[in-house]
C-alpha cells in the first residue's frame, strides 16, 4: 500500500508548504497542478484487459447490474454554442455543491457516504482516470442519481489541461471517453455540463466541447480551496466565506481534510437556510434531455 499511496502525493514538500502559506488565495483556483491524472493515462485500447488493471478497468467487464428502472434513456447530444456558467442566474437560496476529480479513495468514499446520509444534493464531476476508485461506489450512487439527488458532470477522462498543446481530436476523445464511462457506470449522460480541468479553457475549447453537446461550460464562484491539502481551519474558513445563496461551490475528492468537516458544512447550510441542489435543478437542465 505504501507504494500505492505514493502516486497520490502530487507535489513535493516545499511546494506544498508554499501553497499552504498562500491560504485563502487558493480559494478561487481550480484543480491543483501536478495532478496525478496529468501523468500519462492508460491507452484507451484496453477493452478486454484484465479487470485488475488499475485505472482502466472496462466497466462492462465488472459484475453486471440490472438496468435501473427509474432513469430515462440517454438522449442524443445537442450540439450548440456554449455558454459559461459560474453562479445561479437569479436570486435564490439554492447552492450547487460541485465535487471534482476523485483521486483519493478515502475522500471519495467519504463524499459518497455523506451524500447518502445527508440527502444533500451534489454534482460530482469525476475523471475516468480514477474509475477504479469511483466504480466501487456505483451501486450506492446510482439510486441517488435516479432520484435526482446526485448528478454527474464531465471533467475529462485524463484531467489534462485543455490549453496545453492538445489537438482537437485529443480533446474530443478525452471528453467522449469520460462520457462513455459515466453512461455505463452511472446510467446517465453528463451532457450538457462540462467543467474544464483547472478551469482552463478558451473560446476554441468551448466550441469544441459544444460540438459534442457540452453547451454549459461550468466554472464556479466559491470554493473549498481543497485542490491542495488544507488544514481544517483553512477549509472551514473558505466554507464559511463561500457557502452563500446562489453559489456554485467547487470542491475536490482528493484530500481528506473535508471528511472531518461535513457536520460543519451541513450546519452552515442549515443556519443560512441554503437549499443544496444539482446543476439540473439550479439551471433547468435534465437527464432526459441532456
Ligand atoms: Zn479537476
């Protein structure tokens, strides 16, 4: 396990300390650099490989599950001009918790348990690069997806920066591969919601994913700041600051600091009379339409 853990240490100690000293300035920065997913991912042509291969286990080879009755059929893509979304568009008590990545197994498990226990609406945008971690929770998440408590967004399979010398074909493949995994694992499409890794995008990238039906480019206007490792005090300060009406709140299932703070997050939501919702509820999209 020790060697297994080392691949989840995304930064050296000096960098980590310097980032910690930045504190709240990290709040509105997206996923940390040196993301484990930025390392070369398994080639896509691994269908039929052994189910023990990490990170590329073909979902269709996992134990077959009965088709969920409550989910609509996956709709076709609706390509179109993209719009960038970072907050609720009207006055509301709603708040959208959006949790990305998922490279720490304990943190992913903690978020899934939190969703199941609290009934709080969450939109997860996992990377298929971490499918080995997410797949083990599919049986718990699918019923929550069926009731509409949990939604799944697209954050690419690899989590590579889309502005870092990527060809159009690579970007399309990265997004589509994640979509295929989301469909087969969670039973729904992630369209039209796309969150670019690191929040890194431009008009060209937006148009590219718009061609695939991702017409909602999801950014955020509040953050737990936990794309890097924070102390509980730092994370709670950011939660206190940003859990406000209308916020699209960014968090990451990458570091376990949040696991000791779920009760405080729930308390803030209750005290402030916030209504946690999915992106579908906040913005009027639906899994039946995509
Ligand atoms: Zn990310």
